[in-house]
């Protein structure tokens, strides 16, 4: 596939629990944006984070190489600012080439891990 | 992004368990509609709740300010009427500007928390 | 809303675990198709179930009244045949008026309940 | 339905945990792509797997007979290569006839099973 996807994506739900019952990295509570760039050109992605009661933060600048997937942990974002824990947020992705975006959360506030995943909204 | 999203959204599934194994607000069983308004103008949203065996209730009137996200708990709705617990429902959102809607449920009837999340249906 | 939705929907995943750790009906393992008919006319829906290794079964005939939601348990279908347990299936919905379809599974094979939910595929 | 679906689908998220708390096949951690071919002609599907830091692998060649569903476990793929465990991946499906693709993961790293499911991205 040369091109699959869209350039604009939105995820209306975001929340990173501050708490985790584990210290093992794979099981710490986290939110991930899974980005697929199936094309032949690197994708330059601008990510903006929206909040309930303050101005948006961003853009975070992310590169996804050609023919690669990037599973980006919101927990790891630092520039221009880390994503606050225990806080509702939403996110918008703007790419210069078509990509596919999906969102996953692993919640391990309790010893029993919960998972959720949702395809992001693709602007036609 | 000036505009991302659609004006009409529907969520066919809704159910707030009356029971919770917790009293901590973040872990009480709840249903949330996450609404993102990434635009430059406040969104006036009309929400209607549909049931299996009675007439729809609404509109609930919700404002999402420009460049903000609102994570609306169905549990908290009161006007024109609270959403009954342990009852199947569905919901339709009509906004005057483009928004993005996603739905999440945290189910804590059992001590082990379950999560689900789904992008809402966007009317083209 | 007079009309929201589409007439043709598909759910590629289906599986009803035969096992349940509970006898309480709300917690028995089940699969639900949540159907919303927000329009002013009753929806006549034809449901067909597809399998891995045998001919499809159907149509199951379902009516969703105007301005109502129906949360249909696949477990309860009997005519023309019950849905076999522990068996992979998929489903296609054909309605005479626009509807919205979403799918939910509650899996209680283990004492810890798992939930999943997905918007169905809407044929444009 | 003669035709429902699309020919190109993408799933941006993939991850098969190496660990399982169970040996029973239905409860071993796994990722499934559920494919529905509701049409009258067998679907020839080419599946490509994308990674974070190496070239894509594929195509895997899959046939879904007419009027059948195939719940394909990524765990079972071997030709041209097995899918590595504990590794982020993404996948693209190209079919010669319209199909519907949905993704499910059962995570049983812990004794409490977690489930997630997402409709794949359908290229219009």
C-alpha cells in the first residue's frame, strides 16, 4: 500500500491514572496512540492536547518513518510539557501524509489490569 | 485545527450499573461522553436520551467552550431528568459546530474494574 | 433528529462463551447488539449470522419501534435457530430505515468480568 | 447482502503478550483479526505486518470463503514468518472483494482476563 489513512485524527478521550499496582513498565497505567505510516515517505505529525479548563498545549512534534508503526505513550511526552496525570484530556493529530491512529489505555490502578482501545476519529 | 469533527453523533449503547464496589468517585461505575471542541467557537450541544420502552428525554443542553474538551458523566445529568440506573439507553448529540464524541464506561460492580470505550457514530 | 444512521451494518466478531462464573442474568456471559432507531418510523431489521464453516443462518426478523433503542442479546435469539456457544460468528444487519448499531460483550468466564464494545461497520 | 465492506483495512495497534496465566487455548493471550466475507465470491486477502524498527513482513496470504467469517489468530501466522511476541506491530489488509475487519485482543498476563476490540480503519 502506498497510501492508507487520513491526515487529521482526533481522540476525544484521554486520562492517565497516576496510580499503578505495578512497577513493571508494560503494566504501569498508560495511554498509547498507535500510529501507522504505511506509506513511502516519513510522516511529520503535530499533536495538540486539549483540556477541560485551560488552553491547549502543543504542538508536540513526532516523526513516524516510512513503512513503520509508532506506539507513542502519552506518558512519555515532555516537550513542550508533560501530560498531567489524573486529568481529562483530548488530542488532535495533524500529519503531512496519510496515517492511521488508534488509541489504547492500560489501567492498572487495581491489581487486575483493564484494557480499552478505540479507533480515533478520522476527518474525511 | 479550526474545524475537526461532525455536528451529529449517536451512541447506541448505554447502561449505568447501580452497583459499585467503591465509593471513591473515580472508581464508581459510570458512563462518560467525551466531547472535543477543537474549534474557535463555543459548541451548543443538545443531547437526547432514548429508551427501550418509553419516550425519549431531552434535550439536555451542554456547552463546550472553544478549544476545550468536556468529559460529561451521564451519571451527573439532572435537567430535564436524571438518567435511570440499570436501564438500557442510547443517546444522540446535535451540535451547532463540529465536535468529536467518544464514549467510555467504567464498570465496578465487581471489585475488578472493567473499562470499555467506543467512538460514537458520526453522521456524515 | 428525524434520521440518523445507516441501513446496512456489519459486526465481524462474535463469540458467546458457554461458561459463566455467575447466575445473575446481568452478569452471565453475553453478546449484545445495541440498535438505535431515532426516527419517526418503526425499523424492520433483518439479521444474518455468518460462521466459519457452515452456511449463514437467517434472517432473524427484529422490529425496533420509532424513537426507541433495542439492546438485543444474541443469547436470546431462537428463530430460525439459537446462536451456538463457543463458536466464532459474524453478523449483518439490514434495516428499511436508518439505524445505529453497536456491539458489546460481557465475558464472565472468570469471576472478574471483562467488557468490550465496538461500533459496527456502517456501509456508506 | 451481495457486498458489504471495503477492500483496504488497517489496524494501527498490535501486541501479543508472551505471557499467559492459562494453558487452555481459549484463554491464552492472543490477538485476532475477525474477517467477514458476506459476498458470493471467495476473498483473497494479503496481510502485511508493520513494525517500529524493521521492514514490514508479508504478504501473508489468507482466503476467506464466500459467506463465511474467519477469526484469524495472529499467534498462528507462520508464513512468511511468525509474529514476534512482546513487540508492537500494526497490520494492513488488502482484499480483492469487499470484507469487514475487526480486531480483538485477549490479554491473560494476569489471572484476570482483559478484552479489547476495535473496528479496523476502512479506507474509503
